C-alpha cells in the first residue's frame, strides 16, 4: 500500500534537489518575502478569513484598514508571516523528534495568537483563545467531531511518539502528510488548529531542506480546497475491516490523503522550478520593462523614464546580486542624464532597491510586477 507513496516521495525530493541551484539566485531571495505573504493569504483563505493581497502589502507598511474586520485579517496575516519566518530561522535542520513534538505544536499556536491583540483572540462564537493551551471543551469542525477534550494531551503525546521515530527524507515526507491529518483530527485547540497544522507541515518540509522558502503546500491546498477538505474528512472515517490498518481510523483513506499531499508538493515544487527558469527570466524582465515603458503612470509619475537598455544591468542584478549605481548606469549604454532617470524610475517602481541613497542597487519584486515576472504565481494579485 505504501509503495506508490515512496515513489511519489522520491519524485518530490528529486524535484526539490533540482530547484536547489535556482534558490541561490538574488531574484529568488527577493521573491521569498512575497511567497511568505502568499502563504499567509492562502492558509487564511482556506479558513475563509483572507484579505486582499494589497491589504497585506499595506499591513507590512503598518497601514491598517479603518474597517475593523479587515484590520483584524491584516493583523492575522502579518502574524502568520512572522511566525513562519521565526520558526524557519530557529529550527534549521532539526531531527524528527524535535519536529514532531507536542511542545512545538503548542509553541506554533502560541506564537500565532500571542502576536494578536486580545480582542483578536476570540472565536466567532465568543470563545477566548489562550495562546498555546489545549482545548478544555469538546468541539466539531464541519463534519468532524473531534475526540473528547480529556483525550487531547494523551493523543498529542502519542502523535509525537509515532512521528518522532521517522528516519530518512522519504519517510519524513510521507510522515508529514499523515501527521498533518492526524493533527487536524485531534483538533487540539479551540481555534487555529488548521493554521497550526499547515505551519507545522511547512516547517517540517523546510527543515528537511525541501522548500528553501520557495514553495509551500499551502498554495496547493487552497487551490484544491474542496479536495483538501474532502480527503481530510475521509481520513477521519473508522477502519473498515481487518485489512484497513490496525488503529481506529481508516489506513486506506489516510494513504489517499497522503497521496494527494505528495501530489500537491510535487506540483508546487515543479511550478516554482518553471517560474525560476533562467532562460525565460530575461524575457520576462523585458516584458516588464516594455509594460512600464508603455505605462509610466504605473511607476507614479509621467516624468518616469524606462528604456529597454536597462535590461542587461537589470538581468545582471537579478542573477548576480548588488551592483554599484555607476556600473548600472554604464551598462545601459545610455547618455548619463537619461540613464540616471531610468535608474531612478526603476527604484521608484520598486523593481530595484537600495539600502541608502548612495548604496548599490539590488533586485526587488514589487507586488505589481508578479503578473509579468512570475505569471500565475499569485493570480489573485492580478484581480486585486
């Protein structure tokens, strides 16, 4: 029964290894912040509590909406991004016992809700959420009736004991899929279990060296949301017969969910590999320059100047890294004053950035550039 899962897992690992070299490019580093915002958007969309991509961008600048419900979603999005970043930085390549720990699960939920003001920690039913505390009441989520609250602590310890024994990347990847469902099934928190489970899954894949911050299953789960929920619900079903595993739940349905999980991972890793393809990146940068050339108001001023002569230095910065301003200007081949205006326009648009007015320029990825630079990466940006 597990043979096909091992084959799929090996394909995911191979795809991630091939993505490895692309992850070192400056353009990939610039993209990671947008991907973190995208992860936040999609995990909250699964919960029906997402906000617009532009609202997330504004929240990153500390500009929160005057409408309380939108501001609350903005704060939740920012909290998710901060927790994801903190966990990845702190965890590194931790072994399975540290990753599949009930203390880590509590810590994830505690961090997420601890970053929210007290008024944002109440459920729609008015239940106050204590960060990091297991629930003290029985709950249901959709069709799922969670185990009695008295069993939660023991079930979470059993969860940690089972998955903390995993060894090898293939087994870790399959285990991440199964652990994702089992954590959702236990439903240890009054609120935030789904977000916590997805953050935990993302962390396991990161610690295994698979994502490099360039892809996450959250996007795939959200884009196949009905199937995600259906397969999660099916894996809640009791064991059918003696051939359907040894525990109380159906092993066959858990394997079906794990297969879906691995297919999502394979699809997302392949998608990002295509988007970071070196051969097509230059053409996409050219398309962006042409778009800005035709619409100078997109930069913010009709006096803005964008010319295709900026393509070579822009491509160089995207591939190689920071470039002195004088060298960028020289690489355009344009007359000095015009070249300086082009550079200033690209800085105004945000496709270039610098740490100070005289510092070298580096590649950046403004939200408005995603449509041309990384088509279909975050389609909701195009309609925002």
